[in-house]
C-alpha cells in the first residue's frame, strides 16, 4: 500500500510551487479548490500547539510533513523538529520554501523504521505528530508506528489530526453525485477515494489505545470539517 500512496502523492497536484498559495494547493490544504484562509490555517496551528502542549523546550517529530507548511509554523514555537515525508517533491519544496535552522527535513516512510533516517541519533522525544495523513494507514500500520515511538520515548503525546470519521462521512458525501462516486469507488476497490483515504472508526483508535495502555482523547471537528476528527494518544499519568 505504501507504493500506491507514494505514486498517488507523486502525481497529486504535481506543480512546482511559485508562491504561498501553490504550497497550499500542492498538499490539498484547500476548500472548494481554493487555499484555506490564513485564519483557518492558523487555527490548525493553534490546535496542534494546544493539544500537544508545545513549549519552547520541546523536540517534535512530525511524520508525513508534506511540504512543511505546518512544520515551519510549529518551528517558531519549539526547540527542534525532525520531519519527514516519503514524497520527494514535497520534501524538496519543504527544504526550498519552509526551512528553518531548527528543522531537519529528510525523505522517509512512516511505514518503515523512521527512527534511523536522520543524520544523528534521535534524542529523547516526547511530542509526535501526524497531520492530515492518518487515513493513509491501516490500524495495524498505526500500531507499528506506536511500537517504534515507544523505542525512543517512554513518555509521549502523539497527535493525529483531521482523520476522516466514518461515523460522519455522509457530511462529506452530501450530494447524490458525491455519494454515487463514493459507492462506485468502494465497489471498485479504490483505496484513494480522491485522496481522502481510509475512513476510520473511533472504536479502532480506542482499541489501539487499550492495547498500548495509552490515554485517548477524540475530538470531533466542526463546520466544513465535521466529517473529520482528531485523536490524541498519550502515556498514562
């Protein structure tokens, strides 16, 4: 499945960014095909900062960082960010347009051993992030990610944002045309669903949290994102 998603993102909006709007379009950070407003984007940044309780002394590991839109904003808050993505064009864009002295970008795959892909041995990290990309993983793959996190961190918070919520998927497929296209895609075995990917059940996250003895908080999103949820996993107090 990794190869399929890799090919998808290599061809998705395969443009050479020329301005800030292009960076939003490159990673699908859009509403009705237009870049989300700066206010909406800042609300995403604020949400991550709040849920992960990010501070100036924190070291963050961001998986599936895309072209660094969010990474760069977070780098102005934390001490250091280790960030990776498996799409070369996105990492190239991140390095070119969204670099900072405290960000290390590398090409890497979250479905493989990401703990050894950086230039130096990773220090103790307590904050982890997957933004907008959990739908490209199965529950089994997410479990493997958590297993790897536990090899480099005893106490951690792991935030997974903007996850398609199967309970509310009809808030997205809210027209006869959208519903018909979805049903056709499912019948054909299309895993991409136009880039949305896998619709997750809340119970799947709860099961994973119980398996690893983690605390879990699930947050339903509102307004035009009411078909999504975010999940915070953390070690028990």
